[in-house]
């Protein structure tokens, strides 16, 4: 009976050792899996941080571009005003030139008339 109990005890110990080995293997596998999931989570966090950083940079860039656009529109507006002023000056100069040519033609005609008399 003692031999049978000892044999049964050895079988139970062997089964427990086998169960323990399987549990250790499962724990090791689970640990590896958790480590992989942790690394994936860290990668996702880094990607989110990068996206947020890029979004912030793009927002700042868009704001800067809007400011530059406003400045350009203001400059274009000034250029149109200056062009309008220049056109008016040219038109006034042309009118003066026509008047001067008309006066010169009249003076020439008067001189000719006086020479003929």
C-alpha cells in the first residue's frame, strides 16, 4: 500500500510538474504577446503624437499663409490704386500735349498768315 501510495504520489508530482511547465510556457507566451501589444500601443501613441505635431505645424503654416495672402492682397490693391493714378496722370499729360500741339498749330498758322500779309 505504501508502495502504491508512493507511486501514486510520484504520478501526482509528475502531473503537477508537467502542469507547472505548461503554465510557465503559457505565461512566457502570454508575456511575449503582451510585450508585442505594448510595443504596438507605443507605436500608435508615437504616431498620434506625430499626427498632432504635424497638424499643429500645418495649422501654423496655414495661418502664416493666410497672413501672407492678406498682405499680398493689400499690395495688389495699392498697385491698382497707383496704376489708376498713373493712368490719370498719363491722360492729363496727353490732354496737355494735345492742347500744346493745337496751340502750336494755331501759332504756326497765325505766323504763316502774318508772313503772307
